[in-house]
């Protein structure tokens, strides 16, 4: 399968082909050192930067350029969470735990090699279920990694776990050179935990209630400490469940920071009766976009926050926010026969990105200094929604956007603070009014929306809703454009030509979080 | 005496297979099943049948 990729086709202006969708990047303009995973090489030890720079989940900057792939080899689990129902499997859904095809380690290896041939941005292979990667002895997980380390040693390995079995496997994890581990930690207090976990299976017994939550908590903390003391990077995922653990997650943030977690990823609960989960069926709601952002902001200064997580399926393939999993079904992989692993395209791509990134850091810093000088610090930051296909550019049409990336821009600089999934407004040429309403509610807290292009109708509706559609930065870099816009905005505000948009909230869409490519 | 798997509820996750102390559970013809000749209900080995304790779908039941 000769797959000669032209770098222009990947990174050229507006024509980000192979890379369908990657969010924003490093906020070099962040004044404090706590601006989350957007940190660049200046913010961390060189050996840590080496580990994260090409990992789309561990480095926000990398997530504009690099792709990950999950292989669903671990269907068994050892606990029950109230937000999970493992019977549910729908290929239109995108949530952790959901998967369309379960793979054997052999099938997984072939799939990885096939994907690596077609997606040179692939840098990370993760095992995230659909159950727990370390349940059932972690057999399939380690088998897959063992084969992979021989065949494709340049791919990074990472795994996700609920932590219950983690202490038993830390040595194996270290032996296989797995340098990224994600632990889902929703509580550090069993009183809270008993409302999230109905039972766990541990030491040959099913435990329930407080006992279950207590054991799980102790095992999670022990596993976390064991990993960080070995220098393995740990990301902690937490599901924000309003009324159950929302405020408590600040304590979780402190607890995991003190034990050396590298990143903390607070994700909204995805809850819908149709998913058949306990929370879905009992009407437990997920947070709004502003509730999530406020909590994330309150945690700044503690363990660094990840805000670009797309809550991917356990078989997701591609850049974050896109999912090309359906292009690589078992049937198709088997039909491809033996696939050779050729690192050439990936190496060329990585070199190109290195060069591109070096220039970007300097340009962002300059734009930020300019704003700091001209605007001063009195103006409140604003949110901007951006339609992008990746490469840190404004290069998507409003009507084609499947998600908007949210940037906060103010006197201290521009930084990525989140993303909002939407239904495409324009499918097959004509605009869909329902979808437009959905887009408006998803970005209702934003002052402006940056697009490569936008039609007259939606443009009018946006203005009516108080959101300014902006296409004058088409195909430019996101952060510099946001800063330029902010400068202009501050000036208009000063002249009284416009009012600040405050106190708005937005809705988090609970359906598929990851766009499937058409 | 033995346990069986209610196939209609099984998610085919394989958690039970990994826990059975007697290798009584295997994946055959697209479904997990318990070999009644090998199943001891975990008597004398554990305080509860391991398959039933780990099963997320509560579908490991007395035959
Ligand atoms: S679920 Fe989040 S952490 Fe996992 S691959 Fe997707 S973006 Fe990365
Ligand atoms: S009851 Fe025990 S012995 Fe019987 S199948 Fe289940 S785990 Fe195996
Ligand atoms: S644990 Fe339950 S759901 Fe999973 S394979 Fe065994 S019987 Fe099926």
C-alpha cells in the first residue's frame, strides 16, 4: 500500500486533508505556569517534554498534529460504574466504553499496522477497554503491547484503567515501557464514591457500598503513587457528576497533584436514558458548559488540567475529535493481508511538525506581547468559538463544522479552553434550522465565532443571538487571529460601540462527541 | 451442581472466564458457556461463585 503523502496536503493552508480535525494549541500566552496541558517545552523538564510532545492527549499542542488509536482488546471489567452500561454498543455513539468490534491481540496488531500506513500522524496506541485494560489479569493488553513493541517500537503505548488492579501491574507496565497511564478517579472520599460505584470485584469477592468505594480509593492512590515514583506519566480522568462529585473534584485535583499526577482531565458526565446507564435511567444530568468551565478554572493552580479530551470511544482512530474507526473494520484489515510497517512517512511528518512548531511558539509570543502592551489588563477575557479542521488554523466552514473549539482570549493571551460538539448545520447543501439552534446553544457563551466561510442566513441568526460571525481571519492561525480580534474588541468596547457579553451559558451535547468522517 | 450462563444477557466480556478457578468457562461458537462437568460452583475454593460475582450482566446463575 504505497501511501505517499504530500506534506502540503496535510499542512497546507486550508487544505488539511489527512488531518481532519485537531484542536488548538499551546497557550504560550498563559501568564501563570498552570495553564494545563497547553504547556510547551519551556514549562517542563526536557525528558518529560520528550515523552509528551507527540502525544495528542498529554500535550494540547500535540493534539493539533498527532493522532491516537485505541484498540478494543479488553472487554472485561472488574467494577461497575453508574455511568456505564457495557451492554450498550452503538456505532453512532461516542463514549468511553463503547466499541463496535472487540479484537484479539493478533487482530489488534494488524489493525494498528494498517492504520499506521494510512495515517502518518499516528503516534500513540492506547488500550482503554471497552472494559478495564487491567481486568482479567491484563492479559490481552500486555500481549498486544508486547507484539507491538517488537513490530513498531516508535509508537508510544498508553493504557487507561479504573485503578483497582493497578498496583498488581505496575512492574509489568514499567517493563513494557508504557510511559503514559490514565486512571479514572472520580472521588477521594468513599462517602462520595458509594454513589458512583455500586460494586467492585476484588480479592475474589464482590464488594458493595462504602466498602467497595474504600477499597477502590485505596488501590487508586497506591497505584498512582507507585507509577509516579517510577517516572511514569499519569493522567487522571474524572467524570463531573453535578450534585454528586462536582465540588469534590477540587479535592480530587489536590489529592492527585500531591501524588504526582501529570495532568487532570475533568470531563462532563454523558447521561441519557437511551444509554441504559444507572445515571441515565435515574435522570442524573450532566453539567452545562459553563459549570464545567468554572470547575476547571477553579482547579487551575493545582494539578494541570486537560481541556481537549474528546471522550473517545474505546476503538477510536484518528486525530482527537475525529474518528476513522469505521474505515478499519476487521473484515477490511483481514482483506489487506500482511501489512509491512514502514516508518518513513511518519518520520517525515514528525520532522515537518517539529519545524512548524518552533516557528509557532515565537509568533504566538509576539502577538501576545502586542496585546498586553496595547490593551492593558482592565478588559475581561472573552470566549471565541473556532471552526477548524486542525493545524491550528481557522479552516472550516461554519456549516461543515462538527465541533467548535473554544478559546479564551484576554490581556494575558489566548488559550484553548474546550470544545463543543454540534450537529452539522449544512448537510447536502441546505441549512437545517434545528441544527442551527443546536449550534447557537452550544456556543451561546461566546462573543464571536471564527470561520473560514459562512452563509448569509446563519450569519444573521448569529448576530441576532449576539454572537459575531467573523470570516476575515479565514485560513489564518487561530491564536494570533484571536489576539488581533481581541485588540479590536477592546477598542470598540472602550468607544462604547459594543457591550460585553456576560453571564451566558451553553449546553453540552450528549450525543456523539467524536465526529465520524463522512 | 453447576452454574450456567444466560446467553441472552451475556455481553461476551470474558470476565468470568478469567476468574473461574476450574477453567470451566470458554468461548465456543460465538458465546461464553460453562462446562457443567468442570464447574464446582467454586465450593471449597471461594466464598462465592466467581463468575457470578464478577459478571456485569448478572447472567451467571445456578443451572
Ligand atoms: S478519551 Fe480523552 S484522553 Fe482518551 S484518547 Fe480521547 S481525548 Fe485522549
Ligand atoms: S461457579 Fe465457579 S467453578 Fe463454576 S463456572 Fe463459575 S467460576 Fe467456574
Ligand atoms: S462475565 Fe457475564 S457478561 Fe461477561 S462473558 Fe461472562 S457471563 Fe457473559
